[in-house]
C-alpha cells in the first residue's frame, strides 16, 4: 500500500475559469504585458501527512522502487531502477498511464521528476516527457536519501515543485531488505508559485505546427514577467524574450525552434529567480529600514522628552529663583511700610496700631498714607492677588464686631482701588474679634487687635514649609 493510500489526505481544487477537456490539446496565450495579473488561473492544493524518503546509502546492487499515481492521476503507475555507483545514485524511470499535464489545468504543460530530501530540499531531476501516456527517464541524484515525486508544471525548468503532485515512490517487497525508509516531512517542502503568476486568460487550442516546447517557453516568459523580471532582471529577461521570438518564427526549422524555446525557458526561469531574490532583498531591506526608522523615532521622542524635562527643570529652577527674589523684594518693600511676614498663606501685611478708632471703620490719616504706599507696590507687580481681612477688639457684641470688621476690610479695599489697584484682584472678609494678636484687657492690646491684615498671594509667595495658619471662618 502506497503512502498516498495509507495516509489521510484532502484535495481542494478551485477552478477560477473554464478548462478544456483533458483529451484536447491546449495552447497557452502568448506573453502579453496587458494580460499579466496576480489573479491565479486556478489554485490546487493537495494536503497530506508525512511520506517516505528512502536511504540508498547501503545499497550494494540495484533495486526497484515503484511509482504510484495520487488522487489526481490514480491510474498512473511506474517503476524506477536504482543503482549506486561511487556515491552517485542512478535512476532509470518507466511510467505509464499518465494523462497529459493539461488535464489538470490550462497552465500545466509538462511533468517534472523531483528528488525530495527529508529536510524538504527539492531537486529537479528532469522533465517527464509523455508519448502515448508513457515516459522513460534516466537521471542521477547526488544525495543518498530522498523521496521521488512527479508534479505537473508550467514548464520543465522550474526550481520548486507545484502542489499538483501526481506520482510518489513506493517500496515493494523485493526492495525492502536493501533500502531504509525514513520519515520525510513534505510539509517542509518549499512550493513553487508559478501557477499563481499566470495570466487569467482562457487557454487556446494548440497549433500542430508549433513545437510543444514553444508553449512552455511562453509560460516561462509570462511567469517571469509577472514576477517582475523586466524591472528586476532586465538583461536575463530580455534574452529570454529574444529566444522566444526566435522560437516563435513559423518559418524556422522545428529542431531549431525547440532549441530556442528551451533556451528561452531556462533564461526566463533565471530571470524570475533573480527577480524573486532581489525583491526579497528589497523587502528585507525595507523591513530593516522600517524597524530602524521606528528605533530612530523612539530615540528622537525619548531625546525630545529628556530635553523637555531638562528645560522644564531649568525653567522650574529659574522660576524658583525668580519667585524667591520677588518674595524677598516684596517683603523688604512692605516691611518698610508695615509689619510683614511670609507664611504658608502668602505675605501678610499687618495694618494695626492707631489705624482705626474704637467702634469705627474710618481709616486714620496714618493708615491712608501707608496704604497709598502699599497700593503703589501692588500696582507695580502684576499677577498678585490681595485679600483684606478685617478684625476688631473684644469690645461690643459678636454680631457688631463681625459687621465692623467687614466694614473695615471693605474700606481698605476701596481705598486701594482708588489708588490704582485693579478691583478684580482684591477681596475682603470680616472675622470680628477672632484671632487676636494681643491681650484685650489693656488699651494697647485692644488697639493692636483693631486691624486689617492684607494677605498678598501669587506664584512663589507662599512658603510651603511653614505650618498653615488657623482656619478662617466663612
């Protein structure tokens, strides 16, 4: 029983256009750039498990290996006589009942015998040329362990097998004692993509006056063109086209036309391989460049972020110095006029002493003079905010003191506005007899408590390390 019979498999065949009957000879369309597309003429996939490779290393005499048709060509059979001589394996194959390759699709014109290593490396051992559904082929293989398969191909010079596997080796009883079977993972085999590159045009009937090799040459040139050979391997492709032109000459001798056609096939395949290799190199280079561009962009973003962070730190340092300088400057200027201290709330300028009479909210002349100077300082420094907080001594009721402190704060605000301070930067509140700064049991103490405190705030004027002052009532 053959591996194809032993192992599970599935055959998927999708026909994307009509095909001619197997018994009808077909002609592939001439190479025309307008007809080249990436749409496959058809797609054929044979899925199978592991097949058998044969180790001929210990072969002392000749042996015979069978060839059995797959589900694509179930009636095909064959035998291969194998002999080893000085490390070279000589193969003499005989095949019968193999239908024309075109029966599998218009793009297939011939068959190729392959030697497949256990690692999936394929060697084109030669073209299987049919005559009355039979073929004879004598070839050599340089490696000692391989499997044999036959595939349908668009031309004889292909470098990788298609998925259309039509025959596979089998081992008979007479050979079992001379050879060793080895598992070969055919799924590792790199497949050819020739059929996917053919123009999606219906095959034409073959002209009996045109040598069969010319049709293969047309296929080879068409596939090379679709693979980008004109741009990527111009010199080799131009030679293929020139040879094909000579092979197409209807008045030429058949023998000469065959020679030119086979030369065109080989040159076209060479140009296709060059194009594929260069495209792969370009793709690899583009991928490397894309990765490098991403790395460069990441480095640039990181550098910009580091630079921005450094600039931010420098700016913060400058701002801190500038804020500290501003705070010190304002403290010095305010202190020349009124008692001033720096707190976590901001700068507090204390208007106390003889600035208010008992029970009154009128500013004393001394208070007006001092506030006028304060207003000049505030007007010269944009971005500051001021809040006037009014306080009283303990004389009077709580309600009266709250109203009086509110009036004293409002009077202070109005005077500062009259001296040029923007009204939107000044607020006021009254806190009554809360938070006294001196005892209320003496005249001097009560006089100190009758006051307005100007809380000056702005960026850099707070000292966060100082404890927060007592919460102020709303």
